[in-house]
C-alpha cells in the first residue's frame, strides 16, 4: 500500500522547484511509486502557478516514457493543451499526447514537424508514422497546402505510414493510402510540384509491390529509370 504522506512529500518538489531540480531529485521516486501519484499530478495541473502546472506535465511525460499508464490524465492533458495560458504547458501537454499516440495531437505534431525551429522535428515525424492510420486523413488534407514544405512533409510521412502498414502485410490498406493520396496530389496546379510528389508515391508503391511479390521479376526495375507517365499510371491502377 502506498503511503500518501510519501506522495505528498515528493509533490512538494512539484510546487516549489524548477523542472531540472524535479528531474534530478525525484524522478526515480515518481517512477517507483507509479500510478498512485497521477491523481496528485492531475490536481497540480489545475494550480494557478504556471511553473507548478509545467512541472506536473513534465513529470507525467517522464512517467509515460518509463512505462507507466498515464491514460487517466488524458482529459486534463487535452484541457491543458487547449486552454492553458502558458505556451510551455500547452506545448509539453501536446508532446505527451503525441507520445501517447492520441489523435488529438496529430495536427499539432505535423505542423511542428514542418517548422524550421529547434523543436525535435525528426521525433514528431516518427511519432506520426507510429500513430499510423488515424493520422492519414489529416495528412492527406495537407497535400494541397499552399506551403510546399507542408506538401512535401505530408507526402513523406504518408509514405512512411504506408511502408509501416505493408510491413504487417496489410498491403491493401497500404496501397489504398497511396492511391487516395495520389488522387489528392493530382489537384495541385503546379506541374513540377505535382510530378515530384507523385514520383515519391510511385516509388513507395513499387516498394510495396516488391514486398508483395518477392519472386516477380518485373517489379524489380528501379523506379528512377521509369518514365513519369508510367509511374503515375502504375500508382493509379494498383491497390
């Protein structure tokens, strides 16, 4: 049985110390006690002091990475992500929701992954690929975005998701994502932008076909040697 006094003792660090002190001093204590601390952290997320809220979110993230089930805090994390007045609290809450593979964080993770900032862009991309199918409709929306970076990034992540699904031998689902994505890309007005992204989807289709048909020699031609028209035709007729 967990001693409530012990929890209250370590919660004092949440109330009165910086994030680095919380990490160095009591991370092991939170991991050791585990889920019984979550109601206390949820309560701290409603504190008027933004530093307390940020520390609480930070510790929840550390506990989640350590393997503890923090799903009980999902609703309050969404509330913090939506409504907290402090940017750091909102950002940290959304990051944790991404780590939990929650669909709420998909759009935020994608836009952050496409920003030229100090944020961990590669981590955001990997998280979206890990989320998989639930992220697909949002990513397809971005294929027609005005910003070319958004279009390119969404196409690369969609290819990554398709390959991951194909690894599980769910070939029909993987090819459908590529087909739907290519149909959306065809709406792009700029010919060069449209062609480059379609080529990327065609290469992914080729790779999935190779996995489906390892003994079929005709699928082993390098995609780069095929005319763009042939690639586009193959993408649109398969799956």
